[in-house]
C-alpha cells in the first residue's frame, strides 16, 4: 500500500519498543553511487554529519535496487537499532526512499537518530507535477534548478515550464530567432525580462533528470501570444479589447495592450494568432519542432487556455492542427481543458483541468472529452493547487481570483478522483500544482507562496485516496508537515509558517 508522502509513519514501531538507529559518521552507507551521493549530501545538509561510503559488508546503511520490490518508483524502508535497509524497484524509488529517510531524521538527547520503522511505499499517480511560469516574470536557470530540487524532495517527478505568454517569450528557438531578439525583454510591471538559451534549457533538463524529473515545455497558443506579435506580427491578430478588459486595466492602472508594444499588465484573453493564415502554421511548426528536438521527455504542452480573442470554431480548428503537429513530432500533446471542445484533437492528447474543485460552466465536459479521445487528465483545480493564490487575504504575494485565498486546509482537503464525475484513477494521469508569477520576482517569493502548500499537493499526487488510509486526513497531515520545518530551514527554504500548523522547532 502507498503511504502518505510526508514523513510516512504507518508502521513506526511503538515508542520504546525498539531503540532508534543512531546516525553518526560511523554509520557508513553502501549502494548505487548516485543514491549514496544523494543520501550523504542530504544528511550533511540536515545534520552536518558526513557519512562514509563503504562496501556492503561494512555498511550499516544499505541501499539497493530490487525489481521485485514492486511497481515503478516504489520502495521499502526498514530501520532498527542496528541497521537501515532501503530497497527500491528502480533508481527513482531509491531516490524517493532516501528523501523519506531524511524526513524521518530527528534529534534526541543522544544526537541524530532514525526511529525504528517499516515503510512499504508506492505512488498513487504516475504524473506528479509542478508548473513554473517563467513568462510573467522571468526566472533564470539557477532558480529553476533550485525549484527542481525542492519539488523532487517531495516526490514530484514532472516540471512543467510555462515558457511563453503575453508578457514575454522565454526560450531560444533557432529557427525563429526574432522571438527572443524582440519579444523576451519585457515582464509584468516593467520588470526585466530574459530567456533561456539552448544551453540554459539543456542544463535544466539535465538537472531535472538527475532528480528523476521530466521537463514538460509549454508553448501557449493561440491565445497568450502578444509577445509573438512583437516578433512576427504577420502571424497575430490585433488585440481584442473588451469592456471587461478596459475595466480591469482601469482598476489596476495598466495600459491596454496594443500591437507592436510590449505588454506589462496581467489581463488575459485579448491576444490570438491568425487562425487561417499559412504563416501562422509555418511559425508553429518551426517552433514546436525546435522545442521537441531540445526536449527528451515524452510530452509537449500547447496551451489552448483563455483564448477569448479567438472564436470557438477557430480555436477548435487551431488546437486540432497544433496537437497533430506535436503528435507528428513523436511527442504526446498536452493542452488545457478548453481544448477539449475540439472534436479532432490528436488521439491520446492529455487534458489539463484548471477549473475549480467543483466544476463550473461545462469545464468538466471539456475535460471528459480528452478521456473519450483516448487520453487522460492532469488535475490542477485552481482553488486547491494553484500555489500562486494567497494563503490568506492579507498575504503580500499572490492573487485571489480562484474562489478567494487558498488556506492550507483547503489545499489539502480534496481528492483528484472526486473532481470530474466519471473520471477515476485509471483516467487520471496525475496531479500538477502550478505557480503563476504575476507577483513573483525571485526564489524567495516562490518559497513563500509554495511552501507549505506544495506539500499538500505532493500528498494528493502520491498518497492513497482519502478514506483509504487512516493518516490521509488533515489532522495527520498537519502533524506530519510540522516536522518538516527544521529540514526546510536547514535547506534554506523560506517557507511561510502558516498559523494552522504548530511547527516543529529545533
């Protein structure tokens, strides 16, 4: 059975029944080199102790890959007073078991110890993602790598990069160099822009792979494309200025979008590519081919959301063509749930649902269409897993449009299989927690908004459904996440100590 992903305690032996394992420099570790390195580095950051590497016969801590352990990414951890034994089905499972082990580290009067424990653990969903928007505010490769490390330690295995939007184009495309030459310098509020060179992107992909994460690039089309207008205006329609957009701009003191001028506001839905022009599809094909060539993972995200400046029939036509371009490149297309309105999407296209936990306005019908087309769903209900929502009304960062602030209890109290009627575990590829960056300028801002609510998303993605395990409850999570405060602090993660939790202190 899968365990709750944070400090799994299902089979902790009763206090006093078995002495803990003493973690000292003499507790040498053996196993595959990458796993040994991960464990030694993680223990050093947590405790300051430097464990020695050793041969298996001399090691008190043994790490081993054993395909008989179970499903992909699963692991079994056993700790008693004499030894620590971690077996996993594959290298990813070993990696996750190491991070569970580090989460269990604690101090007592004798020093650093691991409690006696048996954990038999495997993920509920194959796809466990975080999304980072680098378009509204650009975040460089080092920040992205740091976010990868933070997410991977919580057993996330996908990084979705939102690379393009109205405010900027953030990825070098060799066949279309004007996109970064003309469309990458702007950002929300007039802040500096930027973009990933091919070398930067390659470094991110490599770093993600080293942490058992797959990178999913998103080129958001046909809406969210004002930046494209700066580089290739022949492929773009004029902005659609609605009364609602005018009122939004007035309230926020923003300029209205205008062709040929960088956009620095946060309104959505006004931009569109030209749906019936050959130049549009020549541009699309070039861009997607270059992104596919740079991306070893199986997925390529083509957006499709909030295309309010594109007539519905045109949106359907465009998304059908865009997903088929992706499929012809040998990738599996992903699109936001609005694209489910198109009847001719490439077979097997994955839908990403970003509506509310209780669907509105037929969004669930669009989501179910992906399943009918042979695909699956990624669940990202905005009012529970959008990490950019304020945790409370007075928080200095974030927005509140997704049913107001998202508290930590609300972020935890949901079940992916209960969101879209008729869509259960078999039809769900996984869960993803997006972090949009309209108000986020640096890693400190990312940490402050994401942590601790990212841990609630991690548990929804990895752990059993509510009711399937007695610890899959808010009260259990509240106690377990509290124990991560010292670990996060030692790792330099500037988490927000939300008042719903009595945080552990060292």
